[in-house]
């Protein structure tokens, strides 16, 4: 499960980082075309090769986000399928909160009206049901 959480978190961070890079490139591109309101004199002809390079970078980042999102979605879908196959409703609920909703142990315990220690106990029990399916998440 640790591998699953690490991989999901890594993919989520990668997607966010790429989205931020795109945002910064959009900001940079807006400055290139001189569309900002300013008292400074504008250049007569913007540098189109810089603009093209920025557009290509944005397109490459968007494709990378799409590919990463597909990998992320497949990982989540596999976990969801495995959790739904568990018979015990409390086990399903706990695993859903932890591995699909990514809630903290404190939040899970509060939502289930149990102690954090009991949440850990139920988690270990639920993991045994989940790991009976020998599919790896890596």
C-alpha cells in the first residue's frame, strides 16, 4: 500500500507541477505579445520564434499532463475495483477514505466515530482482504 500511496502522490504532484509550468508559460507568452497595459513603448515586431517555442513547450506539457493523468486514473480505477470487491462495508469505507479520498487518519477516525487506534486496527484487517488479490500496484 505504501508503494501505491507514493505512486499516486508522485503522479498528483507531477500533474500539479506541469499545470503550474503551463500557467507560467502563459504569463510569459502574454508578455511577449505586448498585450499588457503599460506606459512603456512597445516593440514594433514581437519575436515570433520565442512565441512559437513557448507554444510548443505548452503543448508538450499538456500532452505530458494527459499521459500522467491517464496513468493516475488507471491506478485509482484499479484500487477502486479492488476495494469494491471487499465484502465488509466498514472495510470498504475505511479503504475508500484512505486510498481513494486520501484522508488523514484523524479525519477517517472522526468520520467513522472511532479512535485513531481502532482505525489502524480496522485498516490492518481491511488490508488483508485487499491483499488477498495478488495484483501489484507498481
